C-alpha cells in the first residue's frame, strides 16, 4: 500500500469511526436538517439550517460537518442558509475507491456541484484546514459562483491545539 492510499484510507476510517462511535455526533443537533444530494457524480451528505443567501462550510482532516455545528446555528440566526457537507471520503458522503478521485479539482467540483444541487447561483465558501484550499480554489476557479467583495471566501487554516485545557478553536465559538 502506498503512502497516499494509506493516508486517504485513514481519513475515511477516522471519519467513519467518529460517525459510528460518538454518541454526540449521532445525536440530532436541534434544528439542523440532514439530507444527501448528488454532486459531481457522488452522493454528498449535508447538514443545513436556515434560509437566505448560501454559506457553504468545508471541513478539514479528519473531521465532518459536525465541526461547523455552532456556525450553522449562528449563520442561520443571522439570516443565511448555512450548509456543511461531509466532504468526499468522509462521514456519510461517498468514498470513491480510486485515490486519483481525491484531487483538489474533484473536491472543488463537489462544491460547485453542491451549489447546482441546491439551485444556488452564488455562495460564500468557508474552509478550515484541508477545506481551506477547496474554498480558495472555488473562488479562483468559479468567481461567478463564489461571491467576491464584501462576501468573499473565508478560510481558517490553523490546527486544533490544547493550550491550558482549552482548545484554540473555542475562541471562535
């Protein structure tokens, strides 16, 4: 097994383990709807909440939609349609077997396909960790789909680290 195949398999296994073994993940978060949409030739599981302009949040490695649960509620309360997919190979989304199906272009294509599936002409894209390059490249490659100016794509590229018993990410909640 090559290194890349091992790393991709590890991400899929970690995501599945979280989905199946963590009772908090399995528990329904109040008001968040779940469904599966066809995008870019695969099935993407999405968690969504609210109505209004679309905000799509791309998680990092090895995470899932659940990483954005607090932001889903906050954005919904602020008048947005907040959507957090399980990215390709994670959680309840499809996991293509071939390693060459996990390129950045495939992941950007998944998000563009998600916009089409949701009937959205434009969206704000946010990304964390491995989701950040997806957000950047979606804005670069699909500037008419990804809002610019006062609604430009956003990314948060820092590692979760324990400092004095608190997570760095707690400051953003």
